[in-house]
C-alpha cells in the first residue's frame, strides 16, 4: 500500500498519536466479519437498524439509549451539534451557523489533545467556540464555574492516555458541576474499556470507539439519556449527513 501511495504522490505518515487508526484499527473477529458480510448483501431500513443498535448500547452500558456514528471523532462533533441545536430541525439544518444560540463549549486545557487530529477541531466543526479551562497542568473548580457563569452550550471531558492527568478536574466533579447548571457534559473515552462509570455519573453523552477494543468495523458509539441521544441522532438531518455511518458499521 505504501508503494502505491508513493506512486500516487502521497507520502505515508505514521501518526503516533493515533496508533490504532494508523494500523487500520483493531482486528475484526470472524463472527463480526460474518455479520458484516451478511448485512452488506441486504437492503435495510436504516432507522430500524439504528433503533436496534440503540437498544443494544443501552443494554450493555446501562444508559437509556445510544447512537452509532462513523467514528468517535465524528461523535464529538455530533454531540456538540446536539448541545447547540437540540432537536430543532431548522437549527440543525443551519449548523455550523448558530445564530443567537449559545455556542461556547468548555474543555480543560490539559484535555486539548491530538488523537490524530485536534480534539478542538472536532468541537469547532459543529459551529462551537472552544473555551479552554485552566492551564495545561491545572484546572480547578473555579475555572469551570466561571465558564458556566458566562454561559456554555456544553462541556467536554476527555479520558485518554494523551491528556495531562496532573491537576485535572476529576470526572465526577466535572459532571456534577455541569449537571447542577443544566449544561450537557460530554465524555470522550474512545479507547477505554469502562462502559459504565461515566454513564452512572450522569454524563449526557459518553463516547467510545467501536473499532478499538470492541473490535468492530470503523464506528463510534455514544450512550446517554434518551432525549439527548435523540438530538444527536437528528443531527443526521444536518452536518451528520457528512459523516454518516453505513449499515456495516451499525451492525
């Protein structure tokens, strides 16, 4: 493949910050490959398949509902879009233009990582203004509280080996402060094995990669309260159309 890319004028780049993606993601086990091969030979009603996937996600995460996306990166963008536009179809179709809607989205500075692309870019793609909290190695409660006082559409918490763990706000404190103000807390834990803690803490959206430790095809998985998951799903009527998941990713 690298020889082909060179002949086409591309220089292969190994991205150390997104190793699994650079390796083509996880190996897909035979039983998953069999299900994918079967669904590729069928027509399906995508809304029904999404509904069935939501039920499975809810069952294994203890959330109310779930959404499958094309990747965990796109899941960040769609969750931010849902926080800004909600289920308002006119607002959904207008993104990334946000009009007079609140568009500020907070994230700890130590969580502004690159996973292969900047997480801040995934946030901003939905039309959001990224609001860094604290410094690279220290974020206190007052940093988040000040941002909440000024108004936020959402706040994002990243669980990753790439983040600066020193001086970060603990996830439970972060989610609790957001919940008290009625601001959606979005937790990106794409590569983590923990399918329950952030859901049980009350996060409005928890994101995992479907093609890392879950060994599926390229996809992102979101779990959370039914109302917010509905808003996420409705973003497929807008910018989500640019990053839609196929039936093979869903199954």
